[in-house]
C-alpha cells in the first residue's frame, strides 16, 4: 500500500540512508511536485530530525537553504519534507574525476563562505562542514549552492542574552575528522572560526584531490582520530597549500589568527578569493567543471539527454542523491 505523509506527499523510492534514517523521493498528490522526505524513527536513541526542522525554520528565507514543505510525526516516525535538491559537491567531485579546477573551486568558495556566514548570523554553528553537506540546486537554481544537514548544529549565542558560549576544553570531536579544525581535534569548544577552517580543508580537498591525512589505518576510531590530528598538526600550512595560489595559505592563517569568540571578517575572505579569480582572468559565468564534462559527453554521444542520474554517495543521510539533475 502506498504511504502518504503530511496528508499529501506520496512516498516513492528510497534515495539515501544513513545513521539517522532514510530519504525518499515523494510526489505531491495534487500538484505532482517532487520533493525529498527524510524519515527517522522516533524511537531512535538520539532523535535529531525535529531539532533539525527547527533550525530549518529559523534559517528559512536565506539563499541556499532548502524550503520546508511539511514536518511532523507520523506513527512511530519523525518526518521532514523538503525541496528536492541536486547532487552534493562530493558526488560532483567524484563525477569530475576527484579534482576540481581553480575556477570551479573559487566560484564555489564564494557561495560556501556566504552560506556559513548566514548560518552564523542566525546564531548557529554548523559543525559538520564537508562536501556531502553542500548540494547544488535544480532547474533555475542549478548554479546555487545549498548548505544542508543541521543535525549537529549548535547555538553559539544565548538566544536571550546574545552572549557567546563559554570557552571549554576536553570536548569530544563533533563532525567529520577529515575536515575538523585543529582546535576541534584538541578538544576545544567549537566557534565560528572552526566552521571556516573546515571549509578551508574542503577547498584544498577539491584542489588537491585528497588531503594528507586521508587513508590512515588504525585499530579503533579514537586511534584513527589521533592519527589524523597528529598528521594535521604536523603539516605546515605552506606544505598543505604548496603549488596552489598563496590566497589559500592566507585563508588558513587568517582562520588560525581568530580568537575563540571573535567575529570573522567574511568579506575579507571572499575578497581574497574574488581578487584571485579576477587576477586569473576567469569569467563568472557559472560554467563549472561538471557543466563542461556533461557537454563533452553529450557531444561524444551526439545526444543531449534532458536529465542525468548521479550516484548517491550515501555517506550521510543528507547526501541524497540518486536524483534527476537538469542541465
């Protein structure tokens, strides 16, 4: 029997899953609009979907934030209905042979910094900045970067007093170790600077194709995290950014100069990359690496299909995607 959620969304096939639940395509029974539906058992040990829905509500109206269509409890499940988005940057990175050009990275960086700035402006840290948590839009929004998955997000300002959270140590690592900031590895409470440092590692991952602390083997998760931390701390920024424009090293040095509760100068970071973009003579035409690759493939086959299917990375349950991507 077909399942209807929210009284009007007919569930289709599953397109993703993870530790917190599953994602389905669904169709509005009247308008036939296709949406994404996240379902989490309300009996799970650490339910987070309704918390995430609260954050989406707070962030609504911001550019690059998916619209909530419906949220509620259906039987034993927590359900969140959202705009259907396109592929994650991790999916596109794999599609492009695990490397992005400087031009593509700089166009993405501008939007990604803006998304993080917006989340911070609403009083929250994301705390899991990684390629899987940035998706491209669909149709007329295909050039827009969306930030997703707020299950680990945390207020850094008290909603009543507007006071910054206190500095603390001996914290467990929250987020994804590969992109975690040095301070996060060392157990220091995260703040705005850490989201931005994590973004720096994402950008270097795109440019380099990998990061030096990938693929480390260890018997336990803690030992692996310790090895990643050791490698990260022992790799100088100039070595990490070697053979890439100096602006990337400048980005990291700026992030590392920020104090715990200091407001980052997001404009300065965007200007760093915009100036580099113009100096390189690039055109801000939103022609990404995957746009070129798709065009080349269509030329080779002498057919230009209206839609393509990207594989689901399935690393997080927001890394949706077996979806229809319109070019």
